[in-house]
C-alpha cells in the first residue's frame, strides 16, 4: 500500500459531502508542502462535477486538487477540459499551476499522442502556459520512448525561441521569471532522455547572444543528470557557454 492508495480508500469510504472537509483537514497547509499524494488520490476517484467545483475554488489546495483532477478528465475525453486546464495553468497561485502540470503528466501516462496534440495548442501561449507545458512533458517516465524525448526537445526549442525579440520590460515580468526558472531544469530532463540529440541543441543555445537563454543553459549544466548522461558533451556545452559570455 502507498499513501496515495490509502488516501484513495479513505475518500471512497466517505460520503461525498465530507470530501471537501477531509481535503482541507489533510492538505498540509499552511506549511511548506501541500499533500500531493492526497491530491493524486482525489484525482483518481473524484466525481467530475466535484473536480470542476474544486478547480473553481478560491481555496488554493482545493483548486490544486481540481487542477490535478483535470488530467483524468482530459484522459477521459471530457469536453472543454483542455480549455479550463489552460486557465488553471496561468493561475496566480503556484500550487495550482503545479497541479496543472501534474494533470498534463497524468494525460501523458494514459495517452501520449493526446498530450502532444495539446502541446501544439499550448506551445505558443503566454509564459505561464508555456511553463506548465514544459514542466508537464519533462517528466522522465513520459520520455522513455525516443520519439517522445525528441518531441519534448522540439517543444523546448520552440518555447526557448520565443525569447527572441522579447523586450526588457516583458522580461521583468514575474511570469517570464517563472518560465525562465522552469526551463532552467526542463532541458536537462529532456536531454537525459535523448542525449545524442539533446546536447547538440543545448550547445546551439549556449552560443546565443541572449543572456536569459545562456542563463537557462548554465542552470541546466548544474544538474547532475546532464553530466551523467554524457560528461564530454556537457563539458563541450560549458565551453561554448563560456566563450559566448565573454
């Protein structure tokens, strides 16, 4: 048994009117870490109507549970689920945005082609939507197939390319900062899944004259998974980055 399965059993034993109270009692908030296992269990078994109600809640934890639950609604082919999840991906609350990324991963667990179809709709969206997409697809368990790893790299290329022509004022916006931070680790996940293809792409970005892009490359080079994937290639990217920063 896992915590997730334990929570699922508890939820299924409760009458529907007591679910929200239980979620609030076991949320782990206020505190440094929300109860992710409970949110996942909720997404497994909650009625679609309750998922939608929670997603609309002003309460951060309930809205996070709802966002995670939308992954199941997407996998089940619920109409308009993608549109609602996109709104949640741009929510002002960071836990809700994380819930949206988890929802994408849940969709990918069930149907990777559907995740890539959604990615095409989101990849050119605003920064917070792009960040949710990057975090959603850059999950190691989703990138075991070579084709999926390359598609993740393609997506990250497009998101990173969107920095071109972005003015200084836009880059000072909090949404841009969140996207940049996310790309600071997402590239390393995708490259570790397809190092032969990925390091070449990162090397090209390392030569960029864009300081924010070079920052993203530098952050990814600090991730142990890159050195483990191909130490020589990681050193080569670092050398290009150093030359570009001079």
